[in-house]
């Protein structure tokens, strides 16, 4: 992977950690907040899409349209699966399993479907990234995985990770093989998710408005930053970066999130999270070498 592609993915990870930090402050707003930042993203990025469509040499085909629709459906399923996992199990179980399973399965998809090759150092790097994610997210508290509730969390986490891998491979195929422009793919996927959520919001518009009071600035920030982070990832893929490198590298957002939590929320990093950050960095270096 070129230095420019690596830089785009690392920047995407930093932006991803930033918007997650902001979204955490409005977590109780739930679907209303997701709908609001989706609306902001559609409005904000529409001029870019309107400029790209007539200027970029993008060939529309049945396959391209099908992959865009599939991307929207899988992204929505991912959000719902993750939310359900948090309802039935602890975040400390669901989250690391999801974020660790995702790049592992996405890399497998890159080998099987996209024909990518990986070296022995690359395999070691991938395993180190997954280990680093686990240490950062769990802070070394692996005993939490032994309970019956944790087993449910593992199942939902693995399901979420499988959906992360699915949308990563689907979107990677769309931009690498079908020539879909990254901002067009992300915008249309957002638009479809918006219309999927619209009936839910219209069932209780007053309730959703009430939940959004005081959160619109956060929704605007997330609506601007969330697409930007993913568009950078898709751009790196379109530039030729291997999917099996990009998928784990974007998980550097875990490290950035831990550091942001320490700086802005006063959370302790601790030796386990520090060790996880080191493993994550070494793993990314091995993958991109």
C-alpha cells in the first residue's frame, strides 16, 4: 500500500474516532440522532455528488446499482445488529468481538473474492491488530467472556463483525471492480438508509424532535465527519490499496478513541490499553510493509 493510501486510512481512523466521541454524547437520543445526522450528511454532500456525477467517468450498470442497494441494506443491518447486541449483552464483550471479527473476515473475503495475496508478516500483522483491539476494548478483563450473558454477546458481536466484513467487501468490490465513485456510493447508501428510517421517525415525530433537543450541533458534526471518514477509506481502496490491509488499518480508530477518552473524558488508559495500542501499531506496520 502506498504512503498516500496509508495516510488516507489513518486520517479516516482519526476522524472516525472523533465522530464516535461526539456521537457518544448523544447516545440516549437513539434513532432520532442517527436519522438527524443522516439527514445532515445527505444535505452537506449533495453538492459534491452533483458535481461528481457529470464530471467523473462512472459507468452505471445493473451490477453497480445492485451493489449500492446491497451496501445500504448491509450497513442498516449492521447498525440494528450492533444495537441489539448492546441490549442483550455488555458493550465490553460485543464491541471487541465485532471490531476484531470484522477485519479478520473482511481480509478472508479479500483473499477469496478479490484474489488478494498476503505474506507471512501480513498474517502476523492482522493477528496483532485483532489482539490489540481486544486489549484496548476489554482492558484485559477477559473473565467477562465466561458468563452466559457474555456468550450471547459473543454471538451478537460475531454477527456484527460478519456484517462489518460484508459491507467492507461489498463496498470494496463496488469501488475497485465496478468503478463506483466513493462519495456517490456513500451518499446513495446514506440516502437509502434515510428513507428506511423515515417511517420509524414519522410514527412519532414529536418524540423524535424532543430527543434531539440540544443535540443538533452534535448531529451536524457527526453528519459531516462520518461520511468523510468512510469516503477516505473507499478512496484508498479505489487507488488500489489492498482490502486486507485497509480493513485492519482503519481499526486504528480504536487506539485514537482510547487516547481521546483519556484526553477529553478523563478515562484511564492503563497498561492493557497501552499494550493494545502498541500491538495495533506494530500490526499495521507489518500489514503495510
